[in-house]
């Protein structure tokens, strides 16, 4: 066992940690918020709002 | 939760500036200067590689100009997919969206493979043999996916730092070897004369075009940041055009240094030519600096690819071109988190199970199909919405000359690819025809037809 063997194990471990964080946060997010809210993003929202304000102004 | 839901909707965060756009575009591409471009030397010699570098430079300047004009008016995620949707039509948009996702996911996989190879090279140089590359390949993908998941500002600030270091390494190598500081070890006259000048004649120049694309492949990815930049009309043209200029400089310097240090027969098949050039310079500092630059360029490219592929997938899902489930935005991090997660296993499968040349060819071909769509896109855009009808953040000059030049250069590049990878080209076109039929006869019924056109544009001319 030399340094590179330890680095291999460290890389496996770090990969698992990053993956675990993503999966746990994903589950938590999906169970906390409603599907309607999570998928509420619409294209061009800001532009439409700016245009609306421009017309009002 | 309650506070967040009071706002009733959640979208991507507008937090980026022009420097992030530059970092996204150049970050994806700069790895092409560190490796890959040199196969063009193998196809036709050093002069052919330089001609390919500049022809490809013209092609990508046209791409950057056309993209900058259209994107400065379409400030939405999805880049060319969204442009195609608004300007050409749903079937073209579906295809362009897939080109984008495949081009970037395959490039991400190729970068991860390269990262594993680089770690193995360092291990071998330090006396260790038989390193298992897999944990390092997986770590690269998982770390960058985590970074992308956590927010776009940190992701692209990270890209800005590592891309700037990788670019600086190229400049330092040039300054150290060109004779500006000290004696130059470059031997252009000796290495590029006689039979070595143009070993395969003009056909070699044409064949070199295939790999000449590597100097710039991916710069068009800047448009994916459109929904997350604070000032799209200003930042996107500025970041994209500054990016293509940076790459033209980096490409020319890279060619100059490498072709002056290595004979074309070696350079044409080298795995990491800039790193090799640094080793040949005899300076340990340069060797370490360029080694770090190679690794950073690889990570920056993979990082940008995750960002871009996930935005394209997200935008398609938001319009229901794909299942709407993928169109979710993380309420805290404001990222398209489900699209990021979905593409991770796909990248891992290709990174661990496919040969790198096939992965890269699939990426290049998807990119080429995307560039072929751009001339059509800009011609229709100018015709349907002339300059006086929509205010652009940038108006590209000499229209329609760049569009026709781009079309001609794409034709040349397709022929060059056909010479080396004809079977893959035909197989991929067949794949896109099959998925187009699936979209037309099945998927299109689910598309959110009314809600997908939300830009406050006037009606097209003649409507």
C-alpha cells in the first residue's frame, strides 16, 4: 500500500459522499415542496414582467 | 418552505456577469488546446494544422457572431434549442436540443476519461504502476455534478479561476520558449521544411479540418447561461466574442510552440502535446505549470458541459418536449437539479464503458449538426424579425455573408469527418431521423404549445 492506493480509496469515498449529498438533498427537496411549485419556472418571466412594467410606465 | 412558496414560483437565479460567460465558453473549449487539436497535424502536417486552425477560427467567429445576435434577444435557458423553437419550429428545436445534450454529455464523459488518464500519468511519473483510474473518473463527475447542483454562481466562479490559470499557463509557455525571454529552443525551419511541410498535400489540409474544430468546439455553449446572467443583451455578446478571441490567440500560440518543438510525426499522435512541449523545454517549473493547466482545462470543460447539458435538458422539459418532471428548479440553490442528476449516470456509463475516440466523435458530430442549423436560423430570424422590429444587444455585421461562410465551412468539415468516421456519421444521422419520427408521431402531442412562446416579441413579418 503506497500513497496512490490511499488516494484511490479517498477518491471512492469522496465520490460516494458527493453522491450521497445529492441524493439526500434531492429526496428532502421533493418531499418538502409541492410538484407544482418546483416546476413553476417559465421561460421569459423577467422579460415579460419588464415589458409589462414598461407599458404601464 | 412557507416563505419560499409565498412567491408562488421558482426560477433560475440571475447572478452571472460577462466574466462568467467568458469562463463558461472558454472553459469548455480550452482543453482542446491542451489535447486533441494535434491530431490535425497527423492528418496533414504542421502547416495543414495551422490552416485548419484559422479556417475553424473563421467558422467559429461566424458561430459566435450569429449566436451573439440571436441570444441577445432570447434571454432563456436552452440556448440554440430556444432559438430554434422561436425562429424555426418544434421539430428543429427538438433535434437541436438533443444535439446540445449529446454534444455536452459526451464531451463531459471524454473529459472525465482524460482526467483519469492524467492522474494515472502523474502516478506513473512518481513510480507507481497499475493505478485504478475509475475512482478518479467518477470523482471528477460527482464533484462537478455536486458543484453544479449547489448553484451556478459558485460553479462558474470556479470555472473562471481554473480557466484563467490554464490560459495563463499557455501564455507563460509561449513567453518562455519564443525567445522573448532568453534563448528560444524552437526549430520551425528545421522541422517544417522539405517533405515535412505538407506530407499529404491539400487533401491533408482538408482532412485536418476535422480536428481543427477542437481548438474552438463548445464556445457556442455561452448561450446556455442566458437565463442566469444579470444583463443578457450586454453580457452574452461580450463574453462570447471575448471568448472566441481568447481561443484564437491560445490556438495560434499552442500551434506555434508545439510545432517548433516536436516533429509532425510525433506531434500528430501525442496524448498531451502542451505538456510534452513543457517537458521538452527542460524547465521543471513549466512542466508542473502545464501539468496543472492540463488538469484544470479538463475539469473546466467537464464543469461547463454539465452546466450546459442540464440547461438544455431543463428547457426542453419545461416546454414538455420531454417529461415535465425534469423542468424542476431547486428552491434554495436555484438550479435545474433533476436535469443535473439525470445526466450524471449517463455521463458515468459513457466515461466508464465507451472508447474515448467514439465518445468524442459523437460529440463533434452533434456539434457540427448544431452549427449547420445556425445559418438557417439567422437567415430566418432576420427575415421574420428585421432589425427595426426587435432591439438586439448586438447586430452582427455583413449579413448574410457569415451565414453562407458558416454553411460552406460546415460542408467542408462534414466531408473531413466523413473521410475518417463515415460510419459513425451515417449512424448518427439515422439516429436523429428515428428520434425525429418519434417526436413527430408521438411526443409532440404532449408539448405545451401555447405556453412555450413567452418572449415579448412582436409578430413575425408577414404573419
